[in-house]
């Protein structure tokens, strides 16, 4: 969840660390801190955002060409100056930053206290740096070996970076369950949770693998080994990332930029995969295991948050088009029960970051049961991409806004392509309907542009509803998951309580909440359930509820009964979620802005959930 950055080389470390932390702030923003090595270790840390740290260090000694930095999403201990990273060892000779959770920290802490160690914070991280100190003193080993031994004794997830006053020409880093990438320059190295702080300086990177330790020195040497002490050869890759992709590009917020990018990102998800002229969909991961996927007894989709909602849409697509039984599971629940899985099942894992801890654990379980595993993620080289048998990237580019928008529609696009490819291969839809769907899918980027053009109207509605305390989102069929996603977006960034429901379930409870103060968003596009949705609108209006209806262009009836309407272009019913979700993203965005909320970094959230 937290963001870590480090530098060792010939430049001033401070500006590199601060800029890196600002680019990683979407991973956590409860507090921030840095440690700079310059004859001694100077540690500065502050509750709040990176700018609070910048203000704090204005009159401080920030010299040094070796340093580490951290932006925190709190787990153990409340957000404050003391619990912020970096943390010192007892003798203040070692400083450490950490992303993850040390699950057995309490037993280690108890043993260290008996040995005379004193702790100033409530964090599990401080326990780890004290453990490294204790091992180094007891075993009389260098920093790298002390870190390696310490990591054999801890249980949990981590990406750590450590520096020591006693060994002022190196830094040591390691990972298990949390991402870590090394940027390689000319006799200099950059370390970070993802590539965004690195791309400005170098395109050459090494992605650190599970349970690997890397030691970097000022003379340009890099050594890599496993926690089991086996030497590894680093695999250098070239970053496919441009600096412009991680800037706002003139938009007020990253989220707004990412909403407006969706015509492009959806087209990018289809590029090279959809050939309408030839009537072909080619997903390499599906082709490689075509027979096994085509003949699967079940598809099991595992995911968390917005990715789980994308999975629900995938369930509708796979069952409706490809006629394959599909289940959608919260990865966090799937991993802790005793699910029935075998080698005739296909487990599809969906994650924007490719690092979601619960989803990775669910994949471990699926791999143990010899199911075929398929990953759908956005970040190239991520953990899910490495541990699955096959998969596809959505190619949405960096998504900086914590509330997912373009990654969600990218995931739906990928699932749609996958379902159509399977349906065509299995012969479960007619040739004419298949061609109708792929032609319509290709046209969606242009249709999304038309939806985004209604931004001013959506902002007007947002101004009317910005003071609401609750909201209800209703949909049926393919648009029921869209109702869930619309409600989630509103909750995430505006802090208004909202619930998404199947429209028919409204009368089984939520209707009790409806009055003149309750905004109700009804996704009432044309399709098989439109008449039922009109009845639902009437039920809300009979109780003085205020209705915003998402409708299909040309609908003449619903505007007569709903209070407000936003039109989307006509499309085939299985494809409507890619259009109907766009106005809900914009509605949540504008309400949050009007309420003065931090849209890109909403409270208590982080972009990549790498801990349980």
C-alpha cells in the first residue's frame, strides 16, 4: 500500500526522493519521510502529505547522494510523526522503509524487549529494523547478510530498503508480496514501488522477484540473491512508459484526465486484438490454452473492489455469450474458505496493479489445485502477470487517481473480447450476431466521446445533489454491476453513503429509505428489462424520490417521468456497461469536487492494496 523510493549515486538525493514520493503518493498519503546519508543519517518525517514534509525540511540539512523515502498508508499505528517511516534501529546506525505487514512482529518485539531493545513507535516496521540490528551485532555480519537472516525469521509481506551509517556506500533492498523495481543509470541506481519515479532518469530496470535481495553500491555494482542465499542474474528490461503519461496534462485532477482518456484506452485495449474486417479476435493468452479454456467446466473470477465489479460484468458476458458457467468471488473470501477447484476450472484474476495481496493469494490456491490461471492486469511485469499460466494486459497506461476509471473500462473491454472469442470458437452465438457485436465494439471509443461531451449537464446535476447524505443506484442485467460501480465511486471520493442494488430488489428493503431527499440513479437504457425499469422509476417517484436516469438516445418516455436524464448512444445490450458507467464516473467526480474533497487521494484509501 505504501510507496517507497531510494537513490544511490552521484546526484543530490533529496530532490529525486521528493519528486518520487509525489509520484507515489497515490499509494498512501497518511505521512511521509526521508533518510539522507551524509556522514550521519538525517531522518525527517511528517504526518500528512509529501508537501508537509517539504515544508518541514525547508531549514534542514538535506545534503547527501544516498537516501530513502516513504509515503505511508497506515496499518500498525495511527498516522503521526512518530509512526511515519523511515524507522531507526536502537543505535540509530540503520534506517529502514517498508511497504507491507510483518505478521509475527509482536513475538519478535517481545523477544527484542527482553534483550533490552526500546521502541518509540507502534509500527511493525520498527521491529524489523531492530531485528536487523540485533542480528548484525550477534552474528558480526555485514548489512546485506543481516537483512537476509532477518527476513528468514519474519512472516508477512514486505518491500524494504535499508541503509547503514557503518556501510555508507551501499543500500540493501528486498521484496516478498510487495512490488519493487530498480532503475539502472550510469553508476547510479533508483529504487521504487513502481516505475513512475524512475522513468525520468532511466529506461533500464530490473523487477525484483519474490524473496530476492538486491544490494546497490555507489561504484555502480548490483548484486542479486535469494533469501536462501542463492546468487541470481539480474534481468534488465526496457521501460515502455513516457513521462507525459504520469503528468496531469492540463486537467485539474488525474481522475478527470483518466475519465477523458477512455476513448483512447479502450481503443488501445482492442488494438492488435480485434480485426473487424477479418472477423477475428486474437488474445494470445486464450489462443495458447484455447482448448482448455473452451472446454472448461467453470470460469472462476477472483478480484477485489472495482476489479471485482468488472468481474461481475464478465460473468454476464461469459454466461450469456459463451455459455460457460462462471462464478465471481471476492479474492479475500476465496482464499480463506475451502473452495472446490480442480484442473477443469479456469481461474481468472483481475487487478489493475497486478499486486493485490488477496488476489495473489487466491491464485496461489488455484495453482495448488492445478486449475488454469489467467491474469488480467494493467502493470507490465507485475506479480499476477508472473504467477499466472496466461493472461492479457489492458494497456490503459498509468492510472494515478486512486478511484479507478479507465482501468475498469479496460478490464471490461478485455473480458468482452475474451467472451466473444470463446463464444465464436464454441459456436454459442450466430455468425451474424458475432459480427454485429465486434463492429459495435469497435465503434465504442467514438460513442464514449459523445458521453463525455455531456460533462456540463452532469456537473449541473452534481451541484443539485452535492449535499445529499445517501444515494441509491439501481440497474438490471448487464447494468446491475454498473450500479454497484457508480455507488462505489460516489462513496470513494465524495464520502456520501451510496448503495448499488438490482432494481427489482429495491422493493425488498431499500424502498423504505426513499423520500424527497434521496437521490436515485436508475440505469434505464434500452434492452430486455427496460419496461421493468420504467416501473421501478414510477415506484421511486410515487415516494417523492428524485431520479436521474441513464437512458438510450431517442428515448421519449423516460424523460417524461424522471427528474433528470443523461443520454448514451445506442449500442448492443452486452456492451452497454462501457457507455453507461461514464456518466456515473463524471457525476461522482463533480460531486466530490463541489464538496471540496481530495478527488485523486481520497481519505483512508490507497491505489494498490498489497496488504490484507
